[in-house]
C-alpha cells in the first residue's frame, strides 16, 4: 500500500518521505519489523519507541512515524501523537473494515462482558446475524473463540481483527471498550452505531489520576457513536451525557422518566424477572442470571436492541433463552448441599453487588473467598475488605494476582478494612488452599463465592503467568474428598 493511502486523515507536522513509497506492513514493536515496514515510534509508560528507531531500520523499516525527528537519515513522518496516528493508519492499512459492519461498544466499570455476550446472542437470534465479539473473556468470530490478553487490543491488532471478522462474514461487532483503550486512542477512528454506558465505580486508579479522569476517558466513547444508551441510575451518567454528541437513550430501574424502565422487579436464585416499559409498550422479561445487576445488564441490552430497531417483544424472547457467561455468577458443580460460584468481581461495587445478590437467595451462609491484584490500585483493598465484612457471613482473604507485590502485604491491606467487623475471617495466602478450606468447612445451604478471577485460568506471581483454573481446583478438591470417603 502507498504511504499516502496509509496517512489519510493524519495531521502531519513535517514530511520527509516520498508519499508514493510502498509499505509492506505496519509495526510498533521494533523486534517484529521486517523488510518494507513502516515503524511507529510510540511513547509508552515503560519505554519510548523513539529509542528503537535505529533497531527498526536495521531490521528493514523503510519509513518511521514519530513525534521527534530521528537523529540520523531515514524517511520519516512527524506527527503530534504517534499512538493516535497508529490507530488511524492501522484503520487505513486494513481498509477501514469496521465501517462496513455495525459497531456496538459497551463501556463502564461492571457488566461489560455479560452485556456484550447478551447483545451477541440478541443479534444472532433476532437478526440472524454473524457477530464478532471483542472483550475480556476473549474474542469471537461467530462461534469461533480466539483467546486474548487485553479487554481491548492495541489499535493495530484491533483493526486486523476487524478485517478478519469482515472477511469471515460478520455483519455486526460488539465490543467492550475499556477506559485504557479510550485514553490510549486504541479505538480512535472507529465509528460506533450504538454505545452503552453500564455504570462507573472505583477501578483503575493506578492508571487514571482520579475518578473524574476515569469518567472522562469513558465519556470519549459517546463522541464517537451515533446513538448512546445510558444507565441514569449511575451517579456518573450526567457527566457521560453532558459531553455526548450522539442521540441519547436512557434506562433505569428507579426513575420513571427514563426511556426504558424496569418495573415489578423480582429476584430469585434462578434469575430475574421484570416488566420492561418503553413508552406505551410493556413487555415481561426474564433472564436466567441472578442478581439486581442482571436487571441493569438486561436493560442495557434491550436499549441496544431498541436502538437497532429490534422490537421489544423480540428482545424479550431472545433474552429468555440466553445463557450465563463464564466467570460471571458461574455455578460450579459440587458434591453436596452447598453451592460454589465463580465471579469476576474485582472492584468494590462489583463485590458488593454479587454478595448482596447471594444474600437474597442463600439458604445458609455466604462465604467469600477473595483477594486483590498486585501492582494495581491499592486504595480499593481496605474498601473491599470493609465490603466483605459488611456483606458476607464468613470471609477467607487470599491471593488474586499478586504480581510483583508480596501476597501477605496485599492480604494485610485488605484485612485492615475488616477491622471492627464482627464477620469471622481467615487469611490463607495460597488461593487453592483457601478454596479447599472453604469447601471443607461448608455448611448445608452455604453459597461459597470465589471472587476476583472469574474467567481467568491463570495466576500472575512476580512477572510469570502460571496456569490456575478455579473450576479445575474445585473438581480436584471434590475428587480428593470423594476418595477420602
């Protein structure tokens, strides 16, 4: 592809390259550059791509996109922000594939993964569409699953994935849009048909300066979509809508003035039931995922359906047949009269939501096994400890992904938040041992909540990722218990 085609819509500060030169491929990692490549020198958090321009040229780069002129002779394009330029140029390089599909983006602290899976199901059932999915659990092209490490991939990988989805026949893409991806311009140049705001609570304050900065990053989505659906029961909805440039559609469980309102909400162990009211149209809804948060997830999905002209009755029928999502209030088989649930809850709000939901349906105790991630926002650790003490009947504090921190130090900070609580607790550093202890000490009717890992099948200790799947751990514990009998 010609350089001029790749640079379409890019604001160029200085040009020292022939626009008709042929570019074979785009790179932002100097170690992967091959002959004929265009190298983007991106300033990162741990390293600056400008330091690796010489290495990229040595490996075959024929031109460089950078924010600072190279200190040796090489064709280059000077731009104000090479990260943003990478997103736009990647879009151009792959032929702007997302423009040929209906794009749906879901942002918020909690509920993104479940919402995207439910929307995918809705589109497949109601529109007979082939749907691509991009998110935390992994990426999907129709029924084909593709593992991933990031909620929203880097812009180049994202555009390459879109091209693959388009080629395979996808007509719609539904994706989780993280605050990181918005702040780091990974989704720059993508036009969304519908954007959905689920909620906003404390998370990622190791990356964002404060909650206001976090909220403003999320709000960027609604400047790049035609229609936006907003949960107005969230305290941050007003900020989202104030800066939005799209058509606004609201949903609520509390406020009758919303465009879509949940009425007569009924919570049960088997799921939720409610009546969805949109104008004069009232429709009974049911979703087989328990918890009040499932009502909000369902409302966001229905709002998306309505904004895509799917009738309310069709939305209801599709959701009634929807299944749960891996790692989201996921029930694991046990050997007795108790329940084990795996949930991704790793923020204060998510933890409180799942515990309250389980308290409403538990016949016995709610036993919580959880930890907090290392090298992440430390301020939420005592907050989550307090929430655990207030909402669980027994708490086992253990490791999550300690990364480069000492697990015992993280556990201590969580335990600090439980001081003064009458809820009994136990500290067990090894997560498998903590799970085994909770299962061995269960009582009839207990619900044991394994919170924080969710869909993850690994644990990061130091900088090494070790295989650890809680489903396998529970199965092994049950087999050991069986052999003891």
